[in-house]
């Protein structure tokens, strides 16, 4: 399918580069007004499609769109028989809200999920049986722009601008009657449309609502719609209609103000106490035409006003939410098709008389993912760090794993594999990772390149589109998901895309090395954060390529493809040799510059010669100690620093790093008021205050301190491995993890020379429990001396530790130094 690209404005990203943004317009001759053959519905919109040639010309010449009110759609129909089952299948692009007889069909928001609409369009299915009534019924649908139609509007912030087309709708309502007969009601030419009260809506710029434009009863039977227009049949974007499978986006926590200030006359600032992704919700009364403008942001400026500089938005180009009152009594409102990342809300009014703001709060929203894990310890700072990271994770689960909930809202891919383990210990992301894998496959270019973001809405340049640490997510993210969820189909379905990406990288090798990319993004060097400063980009790129090759060797073996397994294994040996020749300094046992990232990555990935591993680990520890237990690694490297120290038995070093409360550290972020993990280690107010890309401490909390190590790639006896790190400065740790084979629990507490461990293994499984070597003087389990029997299947001493293979059950160990 050939499509036309429309190029729009250039935006400057501080510390990065000038980037031209492009997005696809609906110029495809293959696009169709008719949904796939399994659907009878037609695509409908408020107005006809412009001619393709005229649309392309207009898009190329004009970067500013004329914002129009979002459309409403309605259709009435008669039910003459008793309904046994009514099922609604619906998609509205970019987002929709559907009503039947005045009732919202769901509490889901910002649906359907974002995708490359040229290739995949998601639809939702709802049981609406209880909403129907005998006689006349009505369906009403509101549409929003979402990522489908991003308009550049003067005074409103946008990350990029472009469009797949105007908002459009396709639905069918299947009625099955008690007598066995059936009827299908579809979006067709009998529907009507009118402009709605949402006068502006942008996924980036906010939303405006004029309650004076509401049409009472528009979504109910009996509404007089003579003044409404007939809908137009339009082309769809070309993507295949696909059922929604990821957890829906819903609203969750309600944040009440913890403080209200008045920094200047007529301006009130509400502090909701927590940074989150969501929207403000107001209850207000006043005269018709009074306007309530809300500017939301993460931080306050020196004057106590809300600033959006952390989201790269400024007064001349802001995100804002505005509600115009209709008058006559209390009115409640929140945005429908836009959200933002914020803690503070600045309220300004305009009108003849001020309105009375009865109440304002904030509603968080994110994917309704199942909570799989819990962690707590005796250290209050560690617990606060866990919450800091967790809040950032949730804020960035909105249809994709976004980088931030305000400035970009884009699916930058490196965090899907580097932070994958940290995410999956906390939440069930099995279906979300399957969607992300599809997003990457849909975004893959003909030459095999996987862009740094997926879906790829703007087209970045250079390494911001092609960096191996990002594109390798096409291999490493499904592999991480397989380790947690054991879904072999995920690997099988995307094996071809993985192979094509590896072939692309192979074509960019120079002497078996990759020498380009963003490197260890946001590491801590002498310059402001951005591209790698302390570690050569070739080291991280080649190390990731080696990881790809080793991973593909395992995947090919699982998929019973010995030829590819052998080929990738042989290639990995060649790359390993070239890597060590280029980067390893045998005389000092350092890699590259000796940075934390440079030494940690080879340790974790098996690139270090076996006889040199202890020395390289010692150098990693020495660098950390030399920086007074501060981190210098960035987005790429910190993941490997955490793993290298955990697997190298140096959790004491990690504890010392996480105990710091001066810059740069998690503790410093907390000390300066952060309530979600920030983009930069030093919580720079010019960067996002809500990123999870540096949240790799989560993996250590679960896999290191609590020792819960779960991996479907291992054999049955070691698939569950419990090997806690006992840190002297901690008194206790407890964690749970709801794995695909059942709930795993691991906790320990110290008292003097005594250690108690409590472990729960799911019934019907086996596990390996590794008891700490420092507590081996006396060991009992469930009140008796430790020996085979009563669930203990075997015991083996190895490197000073005692490994026990156990059956499912609960085990209480008491150990003495």
C-alpha cells in the first residue's frame, strides 16, 4: 500500500537536535469505506473526505490546522421483540465514547488503543443487553482526535502535527432475540451528525468544552434531530480491524487538593500532592458564558504559578483545559479525549461575574493492568523509592508504554526491554507486550530497520530513529515477555521481524562492530544530559547486538530451527572476539573508559573472559565507590549495573547507592519533592518529572533483595529460584509475585545472628531455594532439621551456599550465623 507523507514543522528538543516531524495522511487508494468482509458497517464521518490530491497539497503547504468542534453522531432504531443478547462492536478514530439511551456503554476511556492505523485498527466489543428497551432506542457517539488526528493550533502545545484523516466511526450492533431471530444495526447512511460541545481537543494541547453548545437528550430516543446533517461515507485509514486485547484505559485514583494558593489576583493554584497522568475534574456553578481555564503542570515557578517547562511547553504554546458554563446550577466536567501529566492545576476565570468553583480534584488514568507484585522492607527510603518508580510506571501505561505523559506520549522502545523485568514483577503485561510486539512489526521498514518509537507517528532523524539499543526491542522485549509468561507464539509470530532486524544490523557492521546510536542516553557527565558522554557509543551498540545474537540463538532453538540457531551462535562468537579486541584493556581489566556502563554491560552479557570477571566486577565497584556510591550510568547502562551487582553478589553496593539522598540519586529526587521518578537523575526541572526509564531498582527489590527469580526458559526445578540477598543494613524484606504458575512469596528478617526466611511456592510446581552462605551454622525448616523429605526433594552445596529443590508449599527456615 502506497501512502503520501506530509511534512510539517521543525521543533527544537533541548540538548538533542532539530527534528522534522511527519505523519501519514490518508492518501491510500487501497483505503476503503467498507469495513472487512466480517463487518457490514461502513465508515462514516461528519463530512466527505477531501480529494486525495487536494488533501496532499493542503497538508504539504499548511502546518496549521483549523480546529473544528468534535462531531456527535446519533441513530435511532426500534426494538420490536424481546432481546436475549445485544453486542456492540465499535471503533471510533481517534477515540470514542458511545452511549445507548443516554447511558455510557462503558467506563473505559481513551479507546481504542493507539496503533499504526494504516495497518491495524482496534475495535471494542460490549454487551449492551441491559441498556436496550422495547420500542424506540438511540445510539449516540462522540469522537475525539487522539493520535489519529494531531492538529497544530496557535497557542497550544503539540509534539508533532499531522493526520491520518478526520475523526470517523464504524460500528455494528448485533441483536439476538428470544425467538432465535437476529438483526444487525450498522453505521450507514441513515445516521446523522452535528458539531458537539467539545470545541477543541488535542492529545497534546488539551481540551475545551462549551456547555452552552450541549444538546440535551442528543443520545436518547425522541430527540428532535431535524437540524442535524446526514453523515458522509468516508475511507478508512487502511488498517485491518482487530479486536482490542490489552487491558482498557480507565480512571483510578482521585487526588484531592492538599493546598490551595492565590499567587496573584484572580488566580488559584491547587496542589494535588501527587504527580500523575490524568485530568482535572471540576464542579462549578455560575453564569452562562463564564470560562474556567485550567493549566496543569508538574512544577511551580518562582512566583507560585504553574509552569510546563518540564514538558517543553511554555505560555505561548501550552496544554490547557477550558470549560465554558451553560449556567443554571452546579455543573461537573472533565476532559474526555485528552490527558496530561501533572500535580498542580492553575485556575483562571473570565466572564462578567466569577463562577464559584465548588470542587476540583484530579483523576489518574492508565491501563487496567493486573497487579502481580508487592514489595516492602524495613527501610523507609527503599519503600519510598519503590512507590516513586511504581507511580511513574503506571503514569506511562496508556495504550503503549509512553516515555512521559505530557511532552511526548510516545512509545520509545528501549525501556520496554531494559525495564521489562522491573515492570513485569509489578504488573501482568502479557497482552500489552504482545501489542507492543505488533506495533514494532507494523513500524518495521522494508530494509528491516525498527525505529526507536512504535507506533511511529513522527519520523525522527539519525539516531533518534535508528539506534540499536532501541530497535533491538523487537527481539529483547518479546524474549523478556517469554521469560515471564511462557508464550511461545509471541516468539514464533515475530521471529521473521527479528531476523530482518538482525540482518539490517549486520549490514551496518564495521569490522564486526556497530559504531553508531544514542549510546548510554542521559548518563551523568560534564555536559547536560543527552547522548552518551562517559561510554563510547560503539560499546553499547555492539553489546546490544551481541545480546540480540545470543537471544536469537535461544529463540531459534525453542522454535526448532537449528540452522538459524547455529548461524547466530557462530556470529555471536565472532562479535565477542571483536568486541573484546576493541574495548577490553587486559592490563587494567577495564572496558572502554572504565565507566560503570562500560564494565557492567560485558559482565551481564557474558562478554568478559571468565578469568577476568572478578577483576572487572571489582573495577565496577571501585568506580561506584570512587563516586561516593553515586550512579553515573544512564538509560541504557543502569539496567546492567543493577544486574551486574545483583548477580555478582554485591547487593551491599546497590544498597549503598540507593541510600544516597544527595545528587544524583533516587533519594535526592524524593528530598526535592518528586512523587514520580524523574527523567534525569538530578531531577532537573527542565526535564520530565514523570519517566520510568531509570527505574531498574525495582528488579533488584524483587530479584535481588527478595530473591524471586522466575524464568520460563529454565527447566522445571529452577524455573522458580529463590536466592535472597541479605544486606546487613536491612532488617527485613517481603515480596510477592503472581507468576503464570501461581503466587510466589519470599521474605526474610534478621535478629542478631538469626535469620528467618519464609517462602511460598505454588502447588504443583518445584523450585530451587538458595540459602545464604553466611547463615549456615544451624538450619531448620518448618521446625525440624533441614534434610530431604516433607517437600525437600534434594540438597546440594555449591560455592558455600546450600541449594534445595523443593515441591510446592510453604517453608519457614530458621538459620544461624
